[in-house]
């Protein structure tokens, strides 16, 4: 057990205070920008601001993050067996080297600081707080033990400090994942693969241990609509037959029927590119010879969850069978049941509301990123809802920052966030984070892992202590 880091002595001197000392031109306008949320949207917003700087225009950026670790879902969402995707963090770290950039990790908006204060002190506030709450299925039995959301399961295996103690019961042979997008696929794959395939990854140690002891051998991934409507992406589908210890099943006939329907409704006889690629990848999955592995992953389409049943915990789930009529999904009235001990719903996310800003339909009420009548803007999942890959946030940030620059008035002459934060709070600045990062990487090295994630806030803060 480490010792608690020293009380922060607030050592920051904001660059805007040094303008005259540095002998900069009087014509230079420097604006103070607070970005809240250090996920992809936060870093790409900072990058877009840095790229917009000119001889007359400069930005002092403060990036505020509630966790002691930055990178958002790149750390706590992206699957551990997809390490290449996480290399985008190099871009984030480059953004952080800019002299006018400061990280305020371990500082939560709404608890440690108030939005009203940021609005007052900063020229612009950009909300990049993402979407962290799992959408509910709204069916009976959903709250039984053994029924959880991907919004708990994913951060559990990825070592998010708030989910270390999530109630994940793997003491069952069959698991069912509800949802037909990449998050559902990640959940299904992590449950169905042989955990030796995760040994050399940064899967949280507590999760790896539990996955090794897991009794799960059969995993279903289910979608309410047809294969042609699935939100999976083709590269993720194409990776499935490469799983060494898991046989993956899709009904070849269902894929052909989906192809015929897609063709029948296609404009000019051309199926949309994404759908065509997806169906092609699904065909490969369906027709790849199975190896007779004891672990399997099976996709079931046109299956709508109706009820989760069990006396004290999940014992089975009932699905209604849908069909497609004239392009519409219709309930046939027939049902089927899967006996299982774990149900994971992965049907989307919504944002956790923050005091001082209006949320509607799970995201911040905004007009193309502007929050009308305020100096607040929003980028990423907080703005758009939970859609789009990491790169989508880059173009989103660049579009919104154009509006920010367009709207700029005279820079404020005001204090920044440093005098607002309670001196009891340990601020994880960039150097502090770099020490945490280096310590995690060093701990992973002897085991051939990219890092070993520390999952307690207390120990994370201790890791970065000077
Ligand atoms: C399970 C999963 C797997 C994914 N896999 C991939 C993939 O393989 N490839 C890919 O391209 N995309 C993937 N994505 C999508 C990608 O992660 C998102 O597009 C991206 O992370 C959204 O960025 P964001 O910055 O809007 O939100 P987030 O990444 O969620 O970042 C939001 C940040 O805000 C912080 N925050 C929240 N509230 C506060 C507050 N009150 N005060 C201070 N800070 C706060 C959070 O702690 C977090 O760090 C995946 C998403 C999920 C859910």
C-alpha cells in the first residue's frame, strides 16, 4: 500500500500571465479555454485549437478530467485485445506537450468545480464528457442479479476505478449479449475467447483472474433486426474467424436472406457500401469451417428480448421472433428461450447529466456544438450521442472549433481554475500523469504486457507521487 500523495501546492503559473514577460506582441489575443473531459473529443478539441493559432490568436488550454488517468474510452472502453487502436494515445500525449496546455486530472466538474465558475472565468468552455450510462432494456427481470449493462462490464474488464467491484458473475455456462453493435461484439468476444489470449494485454488483473476461472463456454450475441441492419463494422466481423479457441456461428441462410432484402430495397440495384461489406464479412464468418472448440460465439438476429426470468438471479431470457415485412421489423408473436446465467445489454449509452447544462435525449442540448446563449460548446459523445469511432471525434472537434473561433469576442481578463480547486485535492497534472503512465508500463514489461493498470484511485495517485 502506497502513501497518499502530498496535498497539491497549486504550482501553476498560467501562460497568459506571462505574456509581457515573454515580450509578446500587444496584438496577440490569448483566450482561456476550459475543456472538460480528457477523452478523444477533449484531446482532439485541444489539437484543433492549437492548429487554429496564428500570430494574432493564441489559446491557453486547461483540460479537466475527473479520473487520475486521461484518454477516456481509449483506456476504459476499447477492448484490450485491440491494442493497435490505443496507439492514438500518442497523438493525445503530443497535444499535451504544447506549452499552453495544462492537464487537471482527478478534478471533477460538478463536484470539485462548478460549471458556473468555468463559464465566468474562461472565454470558452468545451464539454467533452462523453456518455457513460447504459441504456435500459425496459423489460421485466432486467434488474435481477446476473443482468448487467455493457456500461458496467466493459469498464470492469478495462480497470476503470469506479467499476472494480461491479457484480460480474461468470459462474455459468451460457451468456447472452443483447445488441448488434461493436460494443456488443467486444463484450461477446471477451466472454467467449480463451483468456490466455488476454494474458499479454492490459486487461485489468482482477478481471483476467475472473475470466480465467469463468465457466462460460457459449455466448450468444442477439440483434432485434436483421443482419443487414446490424451496426457492427466489417473489420471487427472479419476478425472473428481468426479467434483461435472459439468457433463463431452465424446462420448462412439468414445472411443470404438479408442480402436479398438489401438488394431489393437498394437504390439503382447497389447495396450501400457499409451494408455490403458487413454482409460479405458475415458470409465469411458463417462459412468458415468450425474447429470443434469447446468455446463458441453465436449470432442470433431478429430476436427481441421480452423478459429475463429467474428466482433469485438470471436463469433464462425469452426472445420474441421478429421478421422483416416491406422493410419493417415485425413481431411474429412467436418466442424462444435461452437458458443462461448472465445477460449483458449493449444497446447504447446516454450522458450523465451535469448541473448547469441542459441535457436532452441523453446528450447536451446543442446546435452543431454550440450551446445557445452561452460560451459553452460541446464535442464528441456528449454532443452527438454514443456513435462514431475515435476518428469521428477528430472531425467533430475541428468543425466545432471553427465555430468557437468564429464566435470569439475580446479575451476575458480573469482568473483561471487554479484558485477554484480545493487545496486538499491532488491535481494530476501532465508530469504527474506521465509518472503514473511510466509506472504502469514498467510493471507490465516483465510480463510482456503493454501495462498493468492500477485500478484504485488511491494507488493511482500514489504511483504518480514524486
Ligand atoms: C466499449 C467501447 C469500445 C470502443 N471501441 C472502439 C474501437 O475499438 N475503435 C474506435 O475507433 N472507437 C471505439 N469506441 C468509440 C470511442 O471510444 C468513442 O468514439 C470516443 O471515446 C468518444 O470520445 P469522447 O471524448 O466523446 O468520450 P469519452 O472517451 O467517454 O471521454 C469522456 C471523458 O470525460 C470524462 N468526464 C466525464 N464526466 C466528467 C466530469 N464531470 N468532470 C470531468 N471529467 C469528466 C470521463 O472520465 C472521460 O475521460 C468504443 C466505445 C466503447 C464504449
